[in-house]
């Protein structure tokens, strides 16, 4: 009997010791908030594995294309579709070669995504309705895509692929950009004004659709292609509708004027308005005009080899010849800076 009691005591002591170690182990695990805690084991679809941790990060690994059947926009092609509202961040693993249409659409809490070197294709509807998305980061070794300040571009930075919701009322498009791809700015609720630089030649379908607060755009003469619903529209199932009080500033006999006429938008011809100091002719006067005038004086050219400022255009010349000495020089740059400062532009 004594032996039996001694054995029982030993077993209970061992169990208590194991229990104590288990408790310590769990407590230690909860201290490291950076450790990914799986919501569930990795699940698979074809050659792709995924899970969502308790921090809301969707981890994707394996190989191939996410949602290769791009006509699918629910759980049949997007395995995490039913859990999409939990997703705050996406980490696409090395080995994934494509992100098909709708892969992350309607993820209403998605804030950021990381794209690896291996991705060669990103579908145009990939980020549809992701209104909280503010950052897309691409591995610097990727040969097809790049990112600048969280904005997705092609590798040589001539195309804006996706501008996430940057919480800004305007955005200065880089001078390297020539094309704005379809839906690039769609669903941005903060943009109020956009001025496209002279180098932009193409704006794709629906590029600025569903930007309800974007009420003013200035379009350059070099812009030759504006696809349907590019500016000034809100999507509706029964037919797209106009953004209230939407205005297009541009030049007569250009694609900008034609788009305004075809879509019955108000068009304000900059040809008729000589705005003092407006060197880049975007309809407003600010520090960008100082930079543009400096570049012209330094001898920089447009992509077609023409001068940044056409000095043969008397109206344009007069509005940037700030000291009225009949020539453009550093003195005009200084005068323009003073003009902007004094007028608090």
C-alpha cells in the first residue's frame, strides 16, 4: 500500500511539473507579439498554400498564379474570399509568379501588400474596392514591377499600375510616367485635384473612376488617348454617373476638350486664361512652376525634344517673364518665388 501511494505521488508530481512547463511555454509564446500565430494550418489550392495569422496577415507560399482563372471572383478561385475582411496585410512568397484578377478584391481592411521578385504579372482588378490599401511594396530585384513610396509602377517607372489610398488631396506624378493604366487610381476617396504632367500620353479605362472627391483635373496638350470613364465617373450597376461639379482644365482642340465634350463635362480652356507664373500650364501656380521654369532655363527638353516652355507663344511667355525684361532667366525664377510667397500660394 505504501509503495502504491508513493508511486501515485510520483506520477502526480510529474504531471504537475509537465503542466507547469506547459503554462510557462504558452506564456512565453504570447510575449512575442511579432511571432506569426496561425489562425489555422496552411491550406492548399493547386500549388499554392496560405493561411491568415491572428494579426490579420495573409501568408501565401508555393508556386504558380493566384486565381489563375481570372473570371472567378469568389471562393472558387480565391480560397481566402470568405475570410477577406480579416486580412490587413498580404505577404506573397517567393515562387508565386502571378497575381490574377480579383485576387485581393473587396478586402476592406487590407492596408499593405508585399510583392516578391518572382511575380511577373498583376491583374488589373487585383485591388478593386480595397479603400484602406495605402502601401504596395515590391522586391527591388523584381524585373517587371517596382514601387515608389508604396505606389506600384512597372519596372522602368513609365506606367502607374496602382496608386493606393495615400490620404492625400493631390499627387505629383513623376516625370518618368507616360501611361496611367486602367483603374490605377480607382477607389481613392481623398484625391481632390490632379494635374497630369506634359509627359503623360495615355490614361486607361476607369483610371480615376470612383474618386468621389476628385472634382478638378488639368490635362496637358501631349495627352492623346483618354479611354472611356477615365475621369469624372462613379460606378453604378444601372450605369455610371457623373461626379458632382467635375471640371476639366485643358487646351482647345486636344483630347482633353474632346473627352469633356463627349462626356458633357465642364471644360475650362487654359488658352483663354493667362495665369501669371503658371510655367507648366496646369492652371495653378505653386512651387512646381518654380522647378519647371528652372528646368527650362537649364535647357531640359520634353520627350519629343521640344522646349519645356514655348517662348514663341507670346501669351505663355508673358505670364512667366516675371520681371518683364523680355527674356527668361534666373531673375524670373527669383521673382516667381517672391510672387508665390507674397500671394501665399
